[in-house]
């Protein structure tokens, strides 16, 4: 008798109460990041309207991430993601998918399936020229609301004390691994990692990338919060801003529109900061941004669309400049990058 290739998925779904014993189901692998298996589960025998519905999404964390480097992280980050989604849903309703069930034993959970036709991925929209500052501003408002609603809360600091997850999946691959490749910037990169780890101010998403944001009619929907951690909210803004800079190399014909999104993210987010002086968090973002930027070239998770050595050198020049000579204003980094991209390719 042939063994069911998805027996482990079946067991997890039955434990969640989403699948009846012996019930038929169909699995389709969905495109996603490097850190999890993401599946669409269809229940052909179900009638429309019955819980959990005809289709939903199953996500399971991987112990070893799908990259060339040896990059590992605890699978309990799956539970951290579920908890982040629950908190975010309370603060910004409809900005995250609805959780349907969780199986901590296998490091998996299920959430509602959002049809791509109605919920395009922001990264795809940016790639295809559907670039709107209103989307960037809406993302900034959502994440700022989550930061503001969770700022300086001891209960959440304890609930999301996930340094053991955040370090191996964010600080080490983006900053510390990059330090090995750049000895003259190593002290600064290590300092950034230490400073970021020390600041316990708000609930952080940890992977605020356009690939993890859907664009819906009512506003953005945030996904993939498995790096969730109570720490420095500057990380979220810096992480998203580096993507706006990198897109200028991906689709140079739309450089000014990407930079307009950069500006919208900065201005909208800073206007919503209430938990600390705006100048203080902007300075931390400006210090962290070049480190994360350089990490997309020389860290463990290089940007897949940066294939031209000349483009990689552009990133290195600007990132190293602001690592070695830090500035407190994001506009200075933005303008330097615009100037760099405006020179001959």
C-alpha cells in the first residue's frame, strides 16, 4: 500500500480539528519565502460555507532555511507568528489573515487563503510598475499602529521574548555574517546588532518585506511574521526601506517612483510615532539601514535579482559609506542612493 506523501500534513490538520479522519484533501505548494513550507489545502468534499471552508493555507516552519548558506532557526517561531497575527488583528483589523488553527507539535498552523486575483503581492506590483505611494503610506500606518499599540508593554515583552529566534534568523544572517565579509565595517555591524538586541520597545514583525505584504482593496495585509520579537521597532522600518532602495536596481526605469514610496514610508511612519521622540527612532533606522542594505549583497540572504556585479558594488559603496560615517537623517541616505543610481550603469 502506497504511503500518503502528505500524511504529516493530515495528522497536523486533524489535530487542529480542520480535517476529519479519512477525509480527502488536495495539497498545492505555494510560492513563498525560504523559511517555511506553505501549502494551499483544498477540501473537495466540503460544501461552501462550512468551517473552515473549501480552501485554506497551511504553513510549517523549517529548521534549515532554503538558502545556499547553512542558516538554521528554531521551528517554534511558527508559534511566535501566530501570536503576532493575533495581536496585530486586535490593533489593525483586517490587516492580517484570520488564524484557523495551530499545531505546536509540528510547528504548523492554518490560516485563511486569500485569492491572488484579489490580493496581489506588493513585490509583484512593484516589479510590474503598479507603484503607488498610497500603498506605502498604508503599510507605514499599519505597522506604526502595531508598534504604538504594543509599545512599553511588559506583558507583551514577556510573551514575545524571542531573542533566541530573532538572533539566528535576523541579526546573525543580515549583520553578523556580513561583518565577516567586511572586516573594516565589522565593529560597526556588531555594534548595530547589539544595539538592536538591547532595545525592547515594541512588538516587531521582523520581515516587513514587499513579498510578505498583500495589496487588498481595503488596505495592506501583512504576512509571515515568524521573526516576531519584542524589541526595536526601528528594525521594521529599516527592513522595509532597504527594499525600496534595492528596487531601484531591479527596475531602474521606475527609480523615482520607488524613492517616492521610500519617502511615503518614512514621513507617514514618523508622523505616527508616539512612544518615543521621532528623531530618536529615525536615527536608529538611519544607522541600521545601511547594515541591512549591505546584508542583501554579502549576508546569508542575498537579493535574488541583484545579479550584476556593478549593481552589487553600488550597494556596497553607499552602505559602507554610511556604516563608516553614520548619519541620523534618512533623507541623507536616500539622496546619496539617488545620486549613486543616477550615475552611468
